[in-house]
């Protein structure tokens, strides 16, 4: 994994909790295989996918996101080691 991809993922490791304007999310898994990430995100190309669950919703089901980490994201709890 390149340093560019690591920067795009940010601190979103399994077990981490982060929030932004869209909700508060627990990271369930990090997928760094580009082919698997593309399949999960239903895109032709993807570098990673983060499987998350919105913890503010009682019915929050896991889903994949491919958005990059930005200044509007805030880490609430750190996840496991890379």
C-alpha cells in the first residue's frame, strides 16, 4: 500500500470510530485489495474500501465507503494496528 493510499484511508482501521456531517461510524473492516474494493464499491477502479456501520442508527447496517479522509472527519476512537 502506498503512502498516498494510507493518507486517503487516514486513521480508519478496524475498530476505529469516526464522525463527520454524515454520521458516526464504526470501522468494521478495511479492504486494501483494489479488485475487492472495486467490487464492493461497484466501481471499475478503487484503491480501498472501508466497511462501516453508522452507530447513530439503531438499524445501521454495514456498508462500504471509498471516500478519502478529510479535515471534516474526526477520529473519536482509534482502531487496531495496521
